[in-house]
C-alpha cells in the first residue's frame, strides 16, 4: 500500500498500515532469529575447528537482514558442517587405528587418547566431544604414526626372533613338544601384515618370552658349536700329528673360539670355515706324504744303524748261544739298510728342496726344519765316518805292530839238541827281546857238533812249529779286525761301515 494513495484520517491511515507494520516486524524478528541461529552455529563449528571456547557474543548486522545475506551465512554454515564432518571422520579413523594398534600391542587405548585430549574419550560430554581442531588432528596423526612405527618395530623383531627360533630349532633338532608353546608366535612371525595379527600378539610379554627362548637356545647352540669346533680342531690336530706338521691357523681358531663364546658366529659359517681349514690341512698333508714316507724309512734305518752299532760293540756276538744266528742274519740285513742311508738322505733333501720351492715355505717336521735336520745328519755322518776311518788306521798300525811282535816269538833251535823247546818258548820278562834279536842268527847258525842233515831237520821243525803258532794268532786277529774295520770300498763311498 502506497501512502499517497491512502485516504481518510491519520488514525484511519495508521490503523490501515499497522497490520502491515506488525507483519514486517514479525518477519524482521524471524529473519533476525535466523541470522542469530545461523551465526551461532557458524561460531560454534568454527570454535570446534579452531579449538577455542565459545565465549564470543553473537553480533548481527541488522542493517542487512536480506535473504541474500542469510543465504551467504547458510552457505558458510554448510561448508563448516562439511568440514566438521570430514574432521570427525578423520578423528574416528585415528581412534580406530589407535584402538587396533593398542589391541595388538597390548596397550590401553583410553590412556593413549587421554594423552592426546580428554574430549576424545568415549562417554565425554557434548562440549568435549566436539574438539576437532587442527591441533587435535595433528596430535592424533602423530600418535598413530608412533604406534604404527612401534608396531612395525615389534613386527620386525618378532620376525627376526621367529627366524632365529626356527633356525635354532633346526640346528639343535628340537622336538615338537618343545616347539609347541611357540607355534602361534611362529605363525605371527611369518605374517607380512597386521591383518593376521591377533590381540596381544605383539605385546612386550610375548616378545620377551620368545626372546628369552632364543637366548636360551643361543647358549645351548654356543655350547654345541664349541663342542663341534673342538671336534673339528681335534681332527685338524690329528692330521697334523700324523703328518708331523705344525698346527696351522692357531690365531684364527682362537678368534673363532672368542666369537663362539660371544654368540656372534653363524653355524653354517663356522662349519664352512672349519671345513676349509680341514681341506687345506689335508691337502698339505697329501703333498707331504711322499716325503714323510721317506722320512719314516730314514728314521727306521737310523734305528737299524743304532742297533748295529750296539751289536758291533757286543764282544759276545760270535759266542755259540741260542739265537745267535738270528742276530747274525739281522746284522747282515742291517748293514744293507745302513749302506743305503746316504743315498736315501740325499734323495730326501732333493725332494724337500723342491717342495719348499713350490710352496715357498719351510718344510717342518715336529716344529724343526727337515732340511736342516738332514744336513745336520749328513754332517754328523761324515764326522762319524772320518772318526771310524781314523780308528781303522790306528787299528791297522796296531795290527801290524802286533804281527811283528808275534813274529818275534818264533822259536829257533838251541845250541843244545836235548832241550830245544824249553828255551825256545821261554816267556819270562826280557826273554822276548833277547829271542827276537837273536832268532835269525840262531836259526842260521846251528851247533857245530851236529851233522848237516840234522841241522836241516832241526831248522824245518822249528819253522813249522813257529808258523803254526803265528798263523793261529793272526787268524784270530784277522777275524776281529774284519768285524771292526771298514771295507775300502765303503770308506771311499762315505757309507757307514756298520
């Protein structure tokens, strides 16, 4: 109704516009109420999103209560509602993840949520449940990441312990009765994700339980590995002892023992290392076999040489006794063996030198250089042969003197024919010299009273008797001399005469 078209008195005109005015006021109040409601909701949601309390008064601009403005506020409200809904969904997602992680790891989810914000707990009042600020979301996200990382760490540890447990079971050949309590844990350790994990599968108690079992089996394995190591080491020692070798890799084996005691060595690695050592020792023992066979032969020959020396010093070796002929035969065999020693030693030295050149190392026999032992033996043998040769020369001179001395006792006839023998074989002191100096003259100058025929017969008898005695003495001296003096060919060759 336009005022210029109104008729009547003012009162009538006022009465006519009053209903319209009242209607406009009612519409304004309704519009204002809508503005207040919308702005109040906007402020409340904005406070929830911002994480601040709702302590600000609502101020409505009554100068602009148009529908357009109202629609703008309503659009803002819808946007905030959608954002709130999204944030609530995120909060719920975080809460679900926290509950799941806590359930798997045996934690209290309420305690975790209360550490983030008390409004996140179930059963909180309406005001507390609507804190969906960025700070809360960030804290929830951080907490979820921490729980996820903790879960992954426990999973990795469980996988590691599960593999270690399975490996120890296989190494120690553990029976099924001992494995059964850890069967479920083994299944968890084989899963790749958390979907197969049950409640409490990653609790600290579970991990500590399997960790304790692994430690127990580790100690048992270390004991078994030490025993295995000692067996392998004993095998190496036996090979070295049999081949008269030095114990190799002693430093490395001491280190292996230290590693075994610390538990840081792998069973397969230990077996591989010890098998490599055994292979190398066997290979070297094989390369030494030909030389060692000749060394054993040389040692046996030296034993025969010592026996022959002792036998040659025995003055009763030619006595007629039981078993004497066996000793004589053995002595003959020993002489043959001993005569071959120099050639054997020279061959052994040549092979040892070749071995050392190929291996670029010294050939040791019971921790002593074999080549030095052989050279020392050859030097000793040479000195022994020279000493025996000097003794042989001395005995030769003594034998010649003894023969001359025996010849001095040859009897010659006396000037008296009635007692020729009593004077001819007088052995009183000083008689030997007298008879030795007078023998040729007395033999050649018989008594002038005898006839020529009697002289010849008497001379022949004296000579025959003296020769028989001389031959008897020379035969015994010759036998002893042949046993104790070397042959000329043996001396020239440098071979032991024994």
